[in-house]
């Protein structure tokens, strides 16, 4: 893997971009304070061409059934892009654009482009999947690991989802929508007006995660971090809510994290 390390800066914000490690954002510092859990598996990675778990690693596209590697047995999880090196298409002081060409074990050719754009008060991640050949189902999402504490009290998570996807014993949605339940969570929620989740580190920082997409997975079962994951569909969505990438219509999505000091 390439060990290229890109640092973006804007005001007192700094972002580390690691193309060789799954195209991930390795760090986000505001006033020198690191917001993301550190480590080669953490930071924030793009989930593409699917998000969360695929049941038993199998998805159907028309008559064809495709098998993905079971990297979270008995399921496949979080796509292939986080496990490969991306190519840097361009970079400046406050923006980087990365490219990844879909390859085995994913069965379809296509290109993923990720734009990482920093301002003094926000970070916007924009991802697109395009194809020039056969159409295929896909998903886009982001998996940030925000530090649970910034040296003070634990972060508070505030959001008002319209529903929660009922989670089965296999960790996948059952297809039933239920009233949102209290955490801790490893659950998918529906926000039909767009994802809008606020993380508050009392006395330190408030950070809003927004997206025009309508699904968010919140994962806060680990002591070190909380994850707020906007995505274009629910877990197992390649089977239950497929979004088609076609030569005429790419799949595109974005999320913005905006912060302010308290």
C-alpha cells in the first residue's frame, strides 16, 4: 500500500488524507484537538460499493447471484474500497480528489471518485460511482470513528429519526420499521428529510453530520468512539433497496461535518 499522506488545512482545521489506506480520512484536528479515533482501521473510511452488512455475502442482480468474501462472518461488510489503495487525482491546500477503479472481488467494472473538501468550519466528503459498461446496484456511505471524549465529558448524540430499522439477531434489518429505541446502538435509522445528527462534547465542541441521504447507522457500542454513518440505503440494501449505477446515471452522495466551539 502507498504510504502517501496528504494534509489539508483551512484556518485552524487540519485533515489527514490517506489514499493508500482505503482512501480514508486519517485524522481531523480542530485547534489541535483530534476528533477521530486514531489507528489504521479507524479515522473515517468510505463504504463503497456497499454499506454495512450483506446477508451471507450474497446479492442478486437480475438473475445473477454474486458472492462477496465473508469478512464479517457470516456476512460481508462495508464494501471493498476501504481495503485497497486509491489514486490521487489532484490535491491543493484544502481539497483532495481520490479515485479507485472497482476490481475483484466486485464483479462489475466502474470508477469511484471521492472529493474531500475542507473549510475553516466544515469538512465535506462527496463520493460518486460511475460505469461505462453494464449497470449494477451499489451503495455509498461513510464510516467515521469520532472520539467519544475530547478530554472532558463523553459526547452526546442528538437526532430525531422517523423510524428505526428493526434489527434481527443476525444484525441485519428484518424489514420492519419500529419507533426509535434508546441506545446503545448498532442500528440503522430513517431520516426522510435528510440525515441530521449532532454530536456535542460538552464545553468543547459541537459537530453536525448532515447529508441529503435518508439513512444513517449509529454505532456507539465501543468505549473509545461513536460512529455516525450517512449512507444511500440500509444494511443489506443491495438486496432490499438497490440503487442502480448506469452508464447514463452515476450514483452520487455527500456528507458535511460542520463544527463550532462551545
